[in-house]
C-alpha cells in the first residue's frame, strides 16, 4: 500500500521555503509506526510542491490551526480524485467534528496505538470515522528516519520531543486538551538514540514544558551533553 503523509503550508501563495523551518515531527512518527510492507512518502509543502495526481492508496494530513484551511483544501482535492484522506494533528484533535466534514477519518490525539489499527481497518475496508487512544505507551521505541531532513536542508534542524502532557492546566493553553494533565516521558535512552542516529548537529526540542519534571530534565540534559 502506498501512503502519502503531508504537512501543508501556511502560505496562501504556497511558495516553498528555502530557509530555516521546523520539520513536522508527527510525519516522521507516523512513518516509524507504519509496518515495513507499506511504502511511505513524506511531503512538507513548505519545501516542495504537492502532486495531487500522484499514485497512492491513503493520504494522511497533519495540521495545526494556521494551516487547517490549506489542509481542508487538500482534502477536497484528493477526495475529488478518489483518495481516502485521514486528518490528524492539533486542529483536528481540538475540533474533530469540523475536521470530519472534510476528511474520511480523523485521528484524535496521539497516533501511537491507533495508526496500525487504522491501516489494518483501511486495508479491510472497515475504516472508522474516528480513532483515539487516550494514553499511548511512550516507552516503546519508534524509529525515525531523519535522512530526508539532513539531506534536503542546508541548516539541519531535527525535531525532538521528550515529554507530552503538562501538570499545570493553564487557562490560556490547550496542551492538556491534547496530551492530558499528567506529564509523560519518552525514555532518555530513546531520545539519545534518535539524536545519535539522525547524524545531525542541530536540534529543536518541541516539548511544551521540557522542565515540567525537573529531575527528568536534568537527567536528559546530562545524557545528551556528551553528544555535542
């Protein structure tokens, strides 16, 4: 099965960005969760155009609110061409019913624990409208092939996330709606493995509150310091 994973641009003119940008980590997690018998192509529209007529069985689009209009536009175009479209990310998680007006299926929250089920259901013509796993296990290592980032960009900025959730539940913040009020940690050895195997020298931590658990943060920083 051929799967396309897309991060839409936020630029209405859809001009590709030749400079520094933050790659969409969700796409690389999804690719790592996909069984090896499937062919996966990642497209970040900020750096390359999207061929709407390319051959594929399933289209996955991850979006935030800023690029949700473009994501919905892509949904329409792919569905016009007879493709099945799955939406996920921050915006579809917060507004799943809105997202379902545009896509065949929505992943609410995190993909771990549901992506493989979704793929199996799709293959068996049993795709559900919503998939949701409230407490995915972050202890299992998900391989991430960052070679596309280090190969395509002059400035190799690899995205890393070590924690999800936040215990503070501030009024102005939606993090607890996405990841819950309990802070969960990715094992430090898995973070170190991602950094080592990427071959890159520049990273950006995407954690919403990386020092929310000070002891874990200190152990993490001690572990990655020798990698510089």
